C-alpha cells in the first residue's frame, strides 16, 4: 500500500494531536498495524506500529538518537540556539554512546533494585499521609490530590530538594509534554518551553549551590561532586540531566497511576477481581502499562541505510517513531483479545519503558509506586467511584498520555 494513501475521509492515518486520537488512539493504531505498519507520516518520519519492528529498533545498534542533527533537519540550524533545545541536547535520553554511557553511569546507582526496594516504606508512608489528608472530604481529584503527590515527593527526596521548597513543585503546571510530540512546535510553544526551562535552570542552580555547601545523601550531591571532578560532567550537562530526572521521575508515574485507575473503573469486573485478590496488583500494573501506556512513543534515527524494516527502506538520517502503545496491543504478541484489560494476563512484556540502552532507569521505581498507590487506595476507599468514567479529560499531548483530572467520590 502506498505510504501516502489516506483513509476515506482524507484524514491522515497518523494524526496524533487530533482530539479523537488523544481520546482513543487505539483504533488508529489497529489501522496502521494492518494497512501500513511502517507508515511514512506527513512530517517525514516513519512510524513503526507493530511489536516486531518497534522492539527491534529500540535494541538495534544501527539506530541512535542523533538529537542535534534530527532537530536541525526538522527546524533548521538556528534551532540549537533555542535554550530549551540546547538543554535537551544534553539529556542522557537524547544522547548516543559514549556520552550516554558516561551520563547514565553517573546516576544508575540511585536506581538499583535494592535501593528501590528499600523505598517501599517511604512510598507507603506518603500514600497513607496523602489519603489521611482527603479521606474526610468524600471527594478528590485522583490526579492532583493523589497520583501527583507521590512521585513528586519521591523524586524530590531522591534529588535532595528541601521540604520547604516543595510546595512550588506540587503546584507546578504539567504542560511540558508538547516538547516530545512528533509534531513540530510553533514559535509560541518554543518561547513557552524556553521560559519553563529558564525557571527550572534558575531553581536547580540554587539547589547546586546549597548541595556544594551542604552535601546530602542524594543524587544532586552525587552529580555536583562529579561535576567538580571536571572530567565527568559539565555544568550544562548537570543542569539538563537534573531537569530530565525531575520531569521523567514524576510525569510518567502520575500518568501510570491515573491511566491504571481509569482502566480499572471502566472495567468493573477487573476492579472486583483486584479487590477480591490484592495479590494480583503486581501483574495488574504490568497490564496497565501494556493497556494504556503513559509513554506512547519513543524515537530513533537510522545511523546507516537500512534495507528492509517491515518492508520499507529507511535511509540514513531518517527518524523511526516506535509506537509503544500500538506495539503493546499487537495481536501477534497478545493473541488473546489485546484490546481487553485483563489483570491476570500471562507473559505481559510491555514496551512502555522503552528498550535497549535507553530502557527507563526508573522502571522498577514506577512499578512499585503504582502498586502501592493503587492497592492502598482500593483498600482504604473501597466505596470509591469515578464521577465520570466515560468522558475523562485527557491532556492535549500525545507522547505523554495522561489525564488532566479524574474526579472521584466515596
């Protein structure tokens, strides 16, 4: 099928910022998987919608990030003068080896399985304290009042952000997601992103000063010391990667908890199953990750000509966008009704945390936060009901899929 063939209504096959797509991208994914699994979009990138191609691209050394070249290709050479793009170019998420290896090596110790397991008590304490604060009210917004507080508090703990600075982070807006979408930013959006980046840089520079004078047992202290070593980390890299860790450390987990709760309440049989057997929570979280991933897409660039990927030639320098949300519902991997939520589904291996060298550092932490948050909420508020499970308010971004709010009562 020709890449440029459109559906009957002349709608593009892949239109990720349309309201219908944001409300429910899964029918579009099913069309892509069957009619054009390596689809060339109107913005000139290939989208891989099947599990086979998406998982291959994530792990294959012939693909990399090549962020600067990719950005220049899309916006022109002056784009790298924009502060937010300069900052993102230092994110380990956007780096290739050897820089990626060096940067990731500096933070990976904070996310070991042992370290994360040791945080269970603290996570439980935050969830209980959050519920104690709202339980008398009889209603709350499950995003702002519940899902948001836990991961923000945990990442503030890890980064050594003092208690008295945190209120601003609990209140901060969640509109940075557009930066990651595969649709070019407007000049106004770039200006807004630059302003947000400047605010973050200002705050973290103060935090670095504090931790130089007053070291703690936290990731910021560890990175400030690596920066002072000179060879390991530049100040620009330090700042960019703390901003990345702060954002990545809460944004996606908020969405995992929110999307998971929405899926449960829209599938009352699964909710009843989990309430009857709380030990199902670990597998349930894997299924939430698969069923409605909080990260829908991650991209790579071909570092050489690729002769055949899902029947297409991918020239060197072209982007391939891996549709994680689509791969997670590929019937080739999940033959038993992939569009159904099934918290007892065996062998769930979602691509939601990416793969290869960029596999999410905080994957295990996110899983444990979601497990404790969701199981505690269901145990302590057994009569919880969503105010409107049918028409939830989705955020207008595509890569980071999540809800603006999710009002509930009990």
